[in-house]
RNA sequence: GGUCCCGUAGCUCAGCUGGAUAGAGCAACAGCCUUCUAAGCUGUGGGCCAUUGGUUCGAAUCCAAUCGGGAUCACCA
């Protein structure tokens, strides 16, 4: 049940409230009156549920509906008829009403999208945040697509968005890849192996794990307990030593670190480009991991934190329904949340104008962010309330959760390449691409393959975990990206064949709308409210599902109403306009999802 | 065990700020290409909306309990 657009809703509600008040002696105001779109099985455009008024009316729901309906009909020329079924008052708006509405829609360029303006907010949105020890996998894909899409959707509301990426480029896990490469790498480089840099480094992350496990087994066979073995394995000791060297700025270690991270960044760059995502600013944990310590001191003097006997510094959140949380280790070093506190404070200093900070991070960290925001609020940062954890569900495989070390991951590059390859195959099979240059074809395969993948992921509510079965490849028919892209191409094909001048078409006042035309107008009318809703809830699936509905409706229209073959020129020109604005909403909606739509396919 | 999230068609998902007979896609079956792109359209079958109670004129939707699944509760990140 959607709010039916603001203008119409407001217009109707404000017409209805005096009627209801006068009839039944109530004092409702227009905002209290809830209208809904009339269900398909019934005659009418909008529906008012009369149950709330039957007491005051001292009448049956049917009678109440009749009374309101009669008044509405009498006072409003746009309302042409009504009917009452049980407690539901359905009324219809006139042909002219919809036609007039459509005229104003068709005159707007980028209907529903607000330009950045001075009243808009400045919002920082963090997403992606990869580790530099392994390539991206399907989970990262969801994060990246979601973050990028939400940023784009927020921009349509006239806000400025600063997209940031906080790269986890240091720590023990990075050292693992480094040690393994040093021990077993024989000087391999992306150049010498032809491997993508992130994959090469990832290979050594796996190598580390193999060697580590082998050493543990040897130690256990020699009589050690599992716990002892895990601590004493030489490769682990070497890794810990390397981390200390890194923190001490040992030149050789830093050089190795820079070299291998460089490989990873080259690899990520390629993946990001394929994904079509970008960032306005990069943050690196190697620069931020020491932040937050002073704040801990500050909190200590304010009495928000306290020192335990063992020297660690904590905060007690048990009154808030949370636990006690360590914010500084007894050896004085930071924990995860210390950095996050410091980084947040730093960002608000660096960008004093930001009104909101959004973190795109998986729902496994729900608790962490609850604690983080609570601590920031306690420290007295008023903007703590404007921090938001854009939490999304895990992507699960049929066998369960993905685990990097166990090799049960779907690699992002493999996945994307596979989708593009399937797109190529399917396109060739259908054979509709005569006259494309080789370059255009490559772009098209890319567009379709990535469109399928992106739509597949973004059409589901981010909050929910989603299942991905690699064996059942992503579909190109039905509720999919390619279906929407195809429809767009179809419209564009008609527009290319139209011989008149699209810009100069004036919509006649004397058109009797076909049922499907009216439905198309009604649905187009909703687009701005869909964007609003989607931005407000940080949910691209709202846009995705809307665009699908619009597309499906267009295809029904396409099957019932000829455009170019329509003999009545007035109607033909109107239809040209109608499909043109449909195409542009499809395009703009898909852009919100980071999906391109081709002119031909 | 505490806290949080989730259970809708065989499968993947909409609908959830309470409203009419719970919707799509995939899969299955049956139709539609001398007509603007069939990656399309039309139709058929498929549901105790996990269960039980409660609130309400009205519950898939709100509340509680139960069952089932997941996450989290580190001086890891």
C-alpha cells in the first residue's frame, strides 16, 4: 500500500477532510486521511476505507461511503464516479485529470530527480572497505553495489554525498600473505605470473594457511596440545615478528608491504572499474589505526571510561542493555573500536559540514556499531545521532556461509567474467546485433552481464540475507536486469524510427486514454515518491522493484497499443511522448542501481 | 545462556507505518512472431503467510509465547 503521490494525495485529502468533517462533525485534518490505490479487481483510481468514520457517521460502512462519495462527486469536477464495496469507497478521476497530470510529467527533464541545492545535506557514506590480503568475493560485491547505489539514490534527493573507502591495509592478516610470499613466492610478481595482483596476494594468504596447518599438525604429532601448537608454529611466530617490524617502521618490511599492497590496489582498481563503483576519498587504516587514543584519555578524565586493575580501559554499557567494552588494551594499544572512534571524530573535523555518516557494513557487525555510536554519544558528540549503520545481510551459498580460508567463496572477478560471458553467449544466440562494431559488442556484453548481476543483488531488501546458487546461473528472463534493459532498448528502437520531432510534440487535450496508458501515467507519477522512499530507507530494492513494475506494464502496453502504426496522429504523438518518458524513468531508475541501459540489444 | 535479525507457492523474492479474493519471476503445462525487437505477451495449476494465543469491526502486517534458522556477546578486525 503506497502513498499515492503527494499532489494527488494532498489534493484529495484536502478535499475529503472538509467533507468528512462537515458530514460527521469531526475535526480530521488532511494528513489523517489515508488513501490507497484501488485494487485492480475494482473499478476506480483511489480508495478510502470508511471504517474509521462509521462511529461518527452512525451509519453502516456502505452508507458512510455513499455519503462521502456523493459529496465528493458534487464538489469535485475531477472525480467522475464512485462505488462502494463493503467499507471501501472507490472513486475514479477523470480522463482529463490524468492527461493534465501527464503533461506536467512529460515536460520535466529528469522527472523525480532533484538537483543538488543549498538546502540539501552533505552526507558521508562509507562502503567497500576491503582487506588487502585477498581478492574481493560475492559478499564484497553486495557491499559495493549497495553502497554505490544508496549514494546515488541519496543524491537524487538533492543531497551531496561523499563516498569514502576505508581500506584495511595493515595487521596480522596482511603479514600472513607477506610471510608466505617471502617463504614460498620465489619472487613471483603479477607481471611474471600474469595474475591479477589481488589474486596473487590472495594465493599466498591461502599458502600461509596451508603451511600453518601443516606445522600445527607436526607439533601435535610431536606431543604438543592443539593450543600450544597454534601458538608455537614457526610461521605464526615469524608473522607476529613481522607485524612488530612493520609497526617499528622497518624499511625492508615496509617496502615489501608497499609492494604487495600495490599489487592488490592494481587488482582492486580493475574490479572496481568492472563493478562501476568509485570513491571520493580513500582512507587507509595504516594512517588511522593510531587515532582514538587521545579520545580515550579524554573520556577517562571525564569519567566515561575507567581503568581496570589490569590496566585496560573500559566503558560500562550495561545500563544501556549492552556489555562492558574494552577501548584500550592493557599494553596501551588500540582495539578495533578505538580506531573507529578516532576515525569518526577525525572525519567530522575534516568535513565540518557533514550532517550524516553512513557505514555500509554487514549485519554481523550490528553490535559493534551500536556500541560505537553509544560511546560517541556519551563522549558528547552531538553528531553521534546522525551516524547510521547501513547493515546488510550475508550472501549465503547453498552449502552455507562463505569462508575464504576454506575456499567456499565465489570470487568477484570470476563471477563478473562469467556473467559477461553468458551475456555474450545469449546475445549471439539471439542474433539481433547486426551492425555493431566489435567494441560496441564488448560494451554491450559488459552492460548486460553486469546488469544481470547487479539487478539480481539489488532487487532484494538489503537487510535480508540472500541466497546465491552458483550452479543455477543468474537468469536473463523475467524479473531481471536484462529484461529491463531489453525493454529500454525496445522503446529506443521505436523512438529511432519515429520520423517526427519528439521535442516539438504538444500533447492534445482531447485524448481518451487507453487503460494501459492511464496505468502508465499513474505509475510514472509515483516515481519521485519511490525515490524518496528508497532514499529514506536506504533501500535500492524499492527502486528496483518499481522499475520492474513499470517495465512490465510497458510491455503490456506494447502488446496492446501500437505506437508507430497508430493511424490517429494525435494518439501516435501522445504515445511517442509516453514511451519516451517511460524510457527515461527506466534509465534514471537503473542509474540509481548503477546499471546501464543500452540503446539497442 | 543474554541480545539482535529472519521463517510468505517446489525455488528466488515482493507485500509488513493494520484494510477487499496474499502478488511477481523461475520451474511445469497450454496458447501468441507475414504487425513497432518473442531477452516479450496471454492463460492454467501451485499458499493453514512456521505454530499457538492476544489486540481490533478487520492481522501475512501490531503484541506475547513456542518451534525452526542465522548473527553476535574478544585485550581479532
